[in-house]
C-alpha cells in the first residue's frame, strides 16, 4: 500500500503469496523513507484495500482478517488516514474484485457489493449485468483502464464522462487476476 507519507508491506493470506513481500521490500525502500510491514499474526492483501479521497476502505475476505485490518489501521492512522472496515460478499476473492475508484467521489461497483451499503455517501456506478469483472478497473490520470470485453460497462463509463481505455486481461483473468493485480500505485 503506497501512500504519500509511507508504504506498507502486506502480509498475504495465501501462503503461496508470502514471498511477494520480500521481493517488493528492496524496491519500495528506495522510494519511501517510512516503510512499514504488517507483522501478524493477521493477514491482509492489497486487493482488499481501496483508497478514496476521504478514507481507506478495507474489505474483510478469505485473504484479509480482523487482525490484519487492525494492524493496518494503526499504521495508517500514524500518517493521518482514516480506515473503515467493510465486508466482502461471500464468493468474492477480494474487495477490489468488485469495485474500483473512478475519482474522489465515484466508485465503479457490482450491484452485489454496493448492496452491502459500504459505499454510502459516494456516487456509485454499477457494472452491467454479466460484466461484473469490469468492476476491477484502474483510474490513471484522465483514463479509466478497463479490462476488454465488457462493452456495456465501457459505454456507461464513457457516457458518465470518463475516458475509457480497454486492455486485454484474458490471461490474468484465468487465475482471478484483475487490473489492480497488475499495478502498484505510487
């Protein structure tokens, strides 16, 4: 998790991902003077964290637990951030599997996630029925980078005033990989 005042190395909930932290630490230490790590015993993964203009939303999932959320809350509060824990619907791998930030107040979400009430106070745009995988998109400057193959969601975003760029994500999607899985935002 890269924030203006520092970065946090996560503690993945999947044992197969534990080595990622050691791989990222050297690079992040050259970019941040304040680099912290989730020590455990809890777990938390970046796919469950959505940073908005007003708060950090963290979805509890099979990969992120209460202890991991509590430890992250302490770290980010030192940097002046507010964190709110929300709950990911059953069957959804990560919180950001079903949502992404389009601007400071607008979230692209599946209807099932929005139905939880976690986005109260935000403007929420829903993915088209059958195009739920498009919810995991990335806002980069004026562009919204969306996975290709979801034409009704792309059209809705364009009509809402966003400049959409579709990118093939077919190979990563075979392993539940979304657009946010392929990026590290600074």
